[in-house]
């Protein structure tokens, strides 16, 4: 199945793109997807934080299965003032 991946803020700088599509096995979860993305974009392995995740516009955890998910977004921490 194909997943649309979205990156935000500093993650765009590290990957060089805001969106991409990736073919994933039906049994994949967010952890699997992240490992595949780090392979494609080695700069992601240098992050000092773990991005927040949203699957189809709802926050999710790293163990979330991707079956039926159309879009996964990775979001860096947000600082406020």
C-alpha cells in the first residue's frame, strides 16, 4: 500500500522535501515507516528528538499500525514564548 508522508519545519530541511509517497507493507507500523525514511534521508538519524506523529490528521504513537492510513505526518517539537 502507498502512504503519503508529510514533513514539517526543520524536518523539511533535513529531507529536502515537504511530502513524498512511500510503498509500505500491509503489516507496517510507524516505527517501520520511520526506519525506511531514515534509510532514504540519513540526516533524520541525527535528530536530537523524536518527532510527533499524526496519522490521517490524528495524533498517533510509534506503534500505530498503518493499515488503512493514507497520510502520516512527522512534526518537530513546538516551542512557545
